[in-house]
C-alpha cells in the first residue's frame, strides 16, 4: 500500500468532512431567528446564533480538523517509529492542552445556560472545563488508536501472502478502523454517550458475525442442498442469541435499561440486512478468485513439470527418425544393448510428447515410463558389480489414474546422486497400491559428483517442483517424507488417487 496515496485520501476526506460541517453551520443560520434552544429559553438567557452557536462551533470543528491533521501526519507516525520521542510527545501534550482549552471556551458560549444551574460560578466553569478536557482526551486517544490501526492495516496489506490467521486479523483491523472512523465522526458531532455505546455494540456485533460467517459458518453449509437458505437461517438464530448479551452489556455500561431495546433495534436489522449478505458476498467472491488462482497455478505447475523436456519436443519427427536410424544401425552391428537403449529412449519420448500434457493418465502408463527409465540406467551401469539396482513394482494398476511425471523425479534424483562407478552404490525402488492408496519408496546411496561430471549440472525437474505439483493436484491427499543421512537418501510418498 502506497502511504503517500493513503495520506492524500485521508487529507481530502478530512477536509471534505470539515467543509461540509462548516456549510451546515452556515445553512442553519437562515432559520436562527426562529429557533432558540429550549435550554436557553428555560434559563431565561438570550440566545444569539452567531455568538452562542456559529462561532463557537466553527472553532470546535476547526480544532478537531487541525488536531487530526497534526497528530495523524506529523506527530504520531514518528512516535510509532520511535523517532524524536521527546519532541513529538511534547507536540502530543500541547495538542491535547490547546484543543481542551479551545473546546472548553467554546462550551462556555454554547452551554451558557449551564452557568445558571450552579450557585457558584466557579463550580459551573469547573464543570464545563472538565467536560472540555475530557472531550479533548477522547479525541487524542481515538486519533492515536486510529493511526495504530492504520499502521496495522498497512502491515497486513503489505504481507498479502500470509496465513488465514493473518487475513482474519487484517479484516478485523478493517472493521475496527471503520468503527473508529465512526467514533471520530460521532465525537465531532458532539452526540450523547448513549449513541456512542449503541454504535460500538452494533459495529462489534457485525464484525463478529462477518468474520465468523466467512471463516466458519459459510464453509460448513457449502454441502447443503440450499446453502444460502441454511446459512441465513443460522445467522438469524445467532443474531437472536446475540441480542441478549449485547443488549444487557450496553444497558449496564450506559446505566439505562431502555438501551437494551434501542441497541437491538439497530443490531438485529444491521446483522440480517447488512452483515449476513456482505459476508456471503465476500466469501463467494473470494472463493471464485482463489479457484481461478488455483487453476492458474495448476496449469503453471503442469507447464513447469514439462519444462525439462521441452528440447525433446523440438521437431519430434526428426528425432524419432534419427532414433530409428540409430536403432537399425545398432542391430546391424550386433550392438544389442545399444539398440535396446535406443528403443526405450524412443518409448520415453513418445510418452513425454503424447501423454505428459494430460491432466491425468493411467497409472500403468506412468509406471511403464518409470520402468523404461530404470532399465535405460541399468544399461549404463550393468558392467559394474558394485552397483545394485533393485525394484519391486506392482503391475496391476488398470483402474487407477495419476498426474503424469510425479514419480520419475524421485528416481531421477536417486540415479543422479546415488550412483558412482568408482564406489559401491545402491538404489531400491518399491511401489505398491492398496485400494486407491499408492505407496512409493526410493532409497539410494549418496555420492557427490566430480566437477567434470556432466550430470552434476543437470537438475531434472527437481524435488521443489514435485512438492508444488503435489500440493496443487492432491491437496490434503498426500504425505511426502524425505530423510537424509550422511550416506543415504530416503523418500516415502503416500498418495490417495481417489
């Protein structure tokens, strides 16, 4: 998130709100001569719109506006970064004192009637100034929390690839930021404490409902015949159950029993008409987006798996013709091992060109490719008695299908790092199925390649690529265990092919 763009948005939003407030003050002046507040009438005090309302409120709105700009853009960001702590703390305290003084003075004009309610004028002024500085304290605290929430929001937004818990925290921060913006607006409007209590409990209940619905409730009703109807029924029940504790806590904090009904008059419609549809929309929209991303990653994983064989697909007719020519030449020269190797290489190339691009193939065909690769490697190492290559691979896989090229990287890795023509080496490959479960094990010795060995620079598809493809094609349906000791490398793969 670009902090400069966010600062521009904040500045113009605050300026727009300030400008609208001033326009409202000006527009109210047209009816000022007919509208005298009841408090002034009852106290028998003369009321002037300009001196008892317009100018004091203009000063109050102005101090709110400039305090927000000063704290949000100049003072608090360095404090959160722990920069110039003494100087910025002094600015923070000065802002509180000046805003408290200005607000208190304005209240001596807008609430002049209070002076007549106290027998001692000093007590009246103490009451007004206490309210003014309390108001200022709330203002400073709310702006501080707003800036803290903004920093959290920026942090979580810049770390988009976090876990589900991080995404949940980000959305909670969004909700709290919305609540604090509302608090600032209510505070600027000078509403009663009961309004703030009502706003707080309604917004908090809506945040809870949206988060709970997105991450727990909606996924649990996805398999229902009519998921939205089931979801909405459960939300209605949850809203009714929430009404009791929310109403009781609001009434206790405000000290007014009727707030139980008032809060729920706002909370219940907000939950059913706003929170429930919004949570459903967010979940469905996000789910569609994630499905698209998953499909793209799946295609990308399939393309990456084929990347190591792209050179073999260049002008395939020429390659097959060349292989056939070499095969015939080998037979004429009685080079049976060479001819067998060329034949198996041709079968492997046909597999890569024709079947490797499919999403799923018969497991038996993937095993044929695996066997051809192993046999081709055996031809290279058959003259060495110190190299032991053993396989235990079942043959009956007719009903099962698998994503192509998932197994071969493990065997390719075993031959790359497990074979040495100068030292004793071993490779053991086992594969068996039980129902739809496939169990695949590769065990090989480890030998470092010499610097002049051409295979040292050949990486094949690579194990990280296979991990990615397993996560994409078989999420929560596989278990891959890789262990390495000083002399041996072990791979165990359990795969559910259902």
